[in-house]
């Protein structure tokens, strides 16, 4: 699903948490995939940062990697693979109906569609397979099929979202760019768009139009 092989389409960029999915999928995945005992034990270690985050003293783009490391370091991939897949299936069934309908309009028009999220690839890869769309997100590291607790990439938020989009797609090849987000972390991505849409601020979704074939 790359622009260079299919020129002059529209490109549709969807944030996930708070946009296509109305809740916090990352925290939900922690409680879905790990035992209560594990969460309690690891949570005590990360509690100071969790408290600082909720007091708005510690930013989300730093909190997510720290929380991932605290919860998933040394966890075997096979322990949560099936849970990630079943969690993804549940997420897809609980998407925002209005935004899902918009995504399906883009699909009907043959647009290239990308989920662009700061959440992690462990379960988002399965979400995108179910939706048949592309994915840009925070990638986590494995060592001998064990989660190291580290990210392979920068937290995919703010300007990192914008940079990853530009790196992956030749934006000049598209007729129009649509972007859907819900917070300040999505603003750099929305600034790339011909038709930006901010959940909670904009009242009307942009019309999805057919791309114009050049002579």
C-alpha cells in the first residue's frame, strides 16, 4: 500500500486512541494480556511516573515507553500473542461507528489508508490486518522472542508521526490528504492534511471525494 505504485489517490491518516477507537487501547491491553499479580508488582515500580503523568507533570510521549518497559520487560512473546490477536478483534468490534464509516468510505473510493498511532505494534498489527489498512506506530523490541522492554523506534506521536508519514509516503503523489486525530499529539499529522479533522473540535467530517485522474 505505497503511493509510488498507485499514484493520484487520496491518502487517509487515522489516529487510533481517542479517534478511531474512543478509549485508551494501550492501558486496556495491559489489563487484558497480563495477570493482576504481574500488573500490581510491576505497577509499584512505575507508580511515581504514573502519578506524575496523571498530575500532568510527566508527558505522555515519555510515559508510554516507560510504562511498556515496566510492564512487558522479560515477558515472552508467546505468552501474549494469542491475547493480542483476540484483543485486536475486540477493538475492531468497538470502533467509533462514525469514524469507521468514514474509513470505509475511503476504502470504497480506493484510497490508501494508514493507522498512525503512538500505541504499540503488538496488537495494532492485528487490528490493521482485520481492517485491511496500513500501519505506522511505536515498534517494540524483541530479543530471542522475549520483549526487552525497549522501543525500536521513537514514540510515534507529535512530530514523529509527521516524520514517519513523510518517510513512508510521497505526499506529492496524492490528490488529497485526509487526517483524523483527537489531541495535540496529532497536530503535526493534521498539518499535513488537505482535509484535517479534530475529534471534539470539528463538527462535520470532511466529504470523501473521488481522486482526479490526470490526463
